[in-house]
């Protein structure tokens, strides 16, 4: 793997070459790239050069007979993308992992506590963990309810990001309620505009958070945050409970396309506009249907008068990309300027 300016060159050594898939072709085997044969110093090389935006984070894999192979010429270790695979990856020259995930020993730190909840008929499993982040302040603060809470806790290092944003005075102190999902299959049930999930927040998670955290009581003070289907349920929850959640951070939101039957489209189209601020971001190498549905949802919301901030960046549908981008939405929603 070589990167020069805006050109990434993939290389393979051996008598034959595997094919190449990645975020750039949506991981489709039928669109796999064949490397070109070349000879250098009597050694056989196989290469493919690709021009990419300089701010891109890219995941990829070599494949042979259906099996993924590690790129032995890429010194970076394989990364778990959080959606089912371990991939090779690289950053183009103007991209890098966010430094906000690193624990700053000189800064004040919040603490995370772990709580088991049981809510028959509201969740698809007998019990669920909710991870509460207590910011380093005794003052009342807003809450961010985080879907896919374990992933944001462990993969995105969200408490470290919040600690650093607070320490750098880029945001006001905020608390987190990070709710674990019900597993890969149940997650699609719980997050598909499901009012049982909305009721779970109303009757279980919010009382738990109010018991253990010092929260603001201002109308619309709190926020929702999620990625993919979590982005969908984040917006849906705020539309259903705008008096509680006046802010939404949606990453690669799993929104339906126009023409699909969905409760969220009905809420936006036919309900009175609510005073909700919305952040939406999505990678330029995300799944094609999401690259179509997210701008459509943005345009629909703006057309109805909602306050929407929308960002596209050089990345795909994976947790490293969401981790590196999530601070932008949080800073936009909770900046010191916004709270002044």
C-alpha cells in the first residue's frame, strides 16, 4: 500500500493476485477490482492505483475464492469495523484518527456507571445494560441518549471524546445514557420507528438517568444520538418527544427512500414542525441507498422548516468513520456559544 498526494496504490506480491473490494465499490464481489500485473527487479507485482479525496478514511480487503486476505504490504493492523468484518484500512494525507479519543491525564474526567434494566414488552431481551456517563461537574446539564450504547462506549470511546471537548471548553458539560441494543437481529426491530423504544426511554431510561445524574429540566434540552438504524430511531424519537429531545445527531441514518411507507415520513410530512435542531452526517462511500435517502431526508426536513446541519465526509459505513466524525455533531449542538 502506497499513498502519494491523492493517489492510493494497492500492491500484491506473488504469482497470482486476489481481487480487491472495499468502501469504494460497496464491498460487492461482482464489482471487485482486478489488479494489473507488472514486473520489477525480476519480481512479479500486481497493482491498482486509485485517486481519492485527500480527506478520506478507507477500508478494503483482498479476496480470493470468497475469503478475505490480509494485505501483507500494509503495516496497519486489521481493524474491526463494527458491522461484521475485520478490514485493512488507510487514511489519505488530510485525514487522521481524531485525537479526542485519547485520554488526557491533565483533564478532569467524568465517570461511567453501569445499570441493568428490565422492561417486559418494551425490549426484545430479558434485560439490557444502560451505561451512564457522569460529566465532571456538579451543575445540571443536558443529556444525550445514545443508541447502540456499547459500540459508542467501546468502539467510539465517546466518554473520552466528551471529556476532552469539555476540558477544551468546546462544549458545555453533557451527560450520556448509552443504551445497549438487543443484538443484530433485534436491533432492526427496536430501531425501525418502534414506539416501544420511545416508551422505553420515557418510562425506564429517563427516570434512571434523572435518578443518577443531575439533569436540566428545560424543555427540549436533551439530545439523541445514533448511527445507521440508530440514526433513524434518534430522529424518530425526537419527533415523538420534542418537548424532551430538542437536538438530534444522526450518523449515516437508516432513513427510508421517498415512496416507502414509514412512520417517520408521516411525522415529518403531516405533523406540525417542532423546534428541533438536527445534525446529519454520512460518508461519501456509504451504502448507495443511504447516500440517496439521507439527502432526501435533509431536503424534506429543510422544506418543512427544520434547522438542519448536513455533512458529507470521506468515509464508509463503519464505526471508525463514525468515531472520527461524531464530535462534530456534538460540538455543533452543545458548543459554549450555543449555551451562552
